[in-house]
């Protein structure tokens, strides 16, 4: 059996376990086990919401027997008040949450796929009622943030705060480049993640992605990374001469 088939079989088994439990209402698959199953591969995990009857959410969170009865759970970490990151003993990894029906109106999530739903539970949970996808920021703001991240980061590098500098230059400034990418090149056919722009970035914006090694040169590469980022920004946007000169000075 392929890993993809094994993942889908496990997901179906979780749905059946909920069906056999006393208060399970539905299982909603998300991400690559939701409506994006075409991108499932051997590295995929199981993202899902278990929907349970009012008053019973904490029963399902307190006792994971509805999962361990399928396969022993080797590791489980409660990463939010609603759910777990969990590893079965055969290597299948899950990110899951448990909700009661009334909570779903307040939870942002991407459209999912029903794996199992009780016949008496008629609420359509596939499409979220709340969409908290962040709105795109303007070019001027994104450019300004990237440039000032470089400036402040380089000042911290000069001060000996290399880790703080690395985050500002190679993380925060690069995040702004990810958001600027649609203004630099045409998006390619791939599934974008509205909540995480770094997902599948290499497929979505291959020309910009090809420059990433120069932007992210590691703990000892803050100045070289900043120079590469500044050069890239200046090649595609109008960069203020004063801040450009200051960044170059700090790179020396």
C-alpha cells in the first residue's frame, strides 16, 4: 500500500472511530486531505477537525482513545487549547483540533472535505463562515518594511546581536519579498496557501525563489544576505537613495 493510500485509510478509520463514539458528529479533512488531495504525497500529514456534540469537546481532548484505538499513539503534544500535534507509532503525523458546532462560526480555516458526518448533523461545515485571510499590503509598505528590516538588522549585526540581525534580515525582510513576489512575476499554476505564503513558493514564483539562497545565507551571512536583498529590491522597485546608501554603509 502506498503512503498516500495509507494516509487516506487512516483518515477514514478516524472518521469511523468518531462515528462509533457516543458524541462524534463529523470529521472534516483539511489541506492536502481536504479539497487539495491532488497534492498529497509521501510527506503529507493528516490535518483535520473533529466535530463533537456540545458539552463534550474536552472529553475528546482529555482522552485520545478514539485515536489510539486505531493505532498506538507514540507522541502527542497539545499545541493549542483546541487540539494536538500527534504521531502514530507507524509514522503518520496529524495536526488536529476538536470543536463543537457553535465554535465553527468563529474559527478561520480553509475549505475542507467531509470525511464522515452523522446523518442527524446537517450543518454544512465544509466552507468556513469566518475568513481571516490577511489582506495584501501595498507595495510601498512592503518595500519600506523590507528596507527598514535590513537597516535595523545590520545595526544589530554591528552591535554583535547576530541572531536578532539574522531574524530581521533573513526572516522578516524575506517575508516581505514573499509578499512582493506577485508584483515581480506572474504567478504559476500551483496551490497557494492563504495562511502561509511560504508554502509552495518555489512552484508559485520560481524566478523569485531562485534568488532565495542569496537572501538566506545563515548565521554568519547577515551582511551578504542584506546586500543580496537590497540589490533585488533595487532591481525591481524604486528604492530611496538615502536608505539605500545607509544599508550599503552598514554592509561594509
